[in-house]
């Protein structure tokens, strides 16, 4: 879906769009133990390794 809409800008409670050189803060709170994958949703970025798996304890 992202490849079909490459100019889509995400700006809601779960995601932000960050331009090169720009900094933004996104705060999430988790309850309990959970495995989470944080990932870039720009087409091709996840496949290029722009993600991080985190085990929250």
C-alpha cells in the first residue's frame, strides 16, 4: 500500500513523518510484557533494515 502512495504523510498518535535533519518526539506507553517492532513505513525502508525489534519487560 505504501508503494502505491509514496507521498503520503503520516501524522497521528502512532506515527510521525521526519524529514532529513529534522527531530521529533513520539512517546508510547506500554503495559505489561510485549514484543514490539518499530519500523519506518516509507516504501523500501523496512526492507533496507530501518526497523528495530524490542522486548519490553
